[in-house]
C-alpha cells in the first residue's frame, strides 16, 4: 500500500462548480469535511475560511448548480455549509476504481489537495484517469507502507519482537544470543535459525 498526498487542479474540470467558486474567491480556503453521493449529486459539508462570508453565501444562493444548501454556522471568519451539487468527474473517477477520499480535502484557488491510502495499482489507475481527462495533478508526497502480517510467521514475529524488546539489535547489544535463547526457552542454534530466516525476509522485502 502507498500513502499519497495528491494535489489536483479541479479548476481544469469544467463540471466542478466548487472549483470556480474557489478561483473567484482565491484567498478563501474551502475545507471539505465529508462527502457522499446522493440521488441528485453529491452532498458535502464544507467549512469556508474567508473574509467574504456574505459574498460566498450569496454565491451559493444564486448558483443554479447548487441543488440545495443550508448554512449551519457562520461568524466573521468562517461559514459552515451543507450543500448538494452535481457530482464532479474527479469524484466519479475515484469511485470507479475504488479509491475513497480521506477527509479533510482542502480546496484553494482551483486546486484540491488531500491524503489517501491506496494500492500502487489503484494510484496508477487514478493518475491515468486524470491524465485521460486532461486534469493536471501533482503528487506532493508518496510513502510506501508494508503489511507485515504475511511477511513473518507467528513464531518469527514472536522472536523478533522479543529480540527488539531486550535490546538484541541495540548498539551495544542489550542481550546476547545465548540470553535471548534462554528467554525464549530454546537452544542457541534454534534462536539463531529463526532470527536468520526472519531477518532475511525483512531485508528482502525492504530491498524489493
């Protein structure tokens, strides 16, 4: 699995109404707190940090794209609004390949950024979808994560965990191989064999 922070120019997506709003109010930050598909589009809860609160609310009121909206809270610097509008193609692209967005998603001046965890294959599919739709994007960060559940056997995990806890891998060592074997209730040769096989798997996975 990979954890990716992705930035997408939704301003290039002509069917994304919110992109146009964020471009018109380029100093405002639109934070999507939650989003879900509904029968007539997508329902989103959005926190807008802005000094143009009244102008933005009027934009919600006047836009034919907004099918319904409700201001849940407002003050001098922020407005919290729940609204329904047509589903953008970027949202549909993510849904079609099984990538669910991780909130919050930040929209500023036509660009949306957020973090999500997915497989390398799904990320490749998403970027291909974006490229096909001529939607500019940037990968801000990419971190590989590993599922260790299938990497080691239960016994290997037990021995490695005990070795780490007792400082076997510290420098200087917190315990010797003999002492570790005594703690595990096995002879030195057995402890060495389990450690060697586990270490080999970990190193090969890291290199790959």
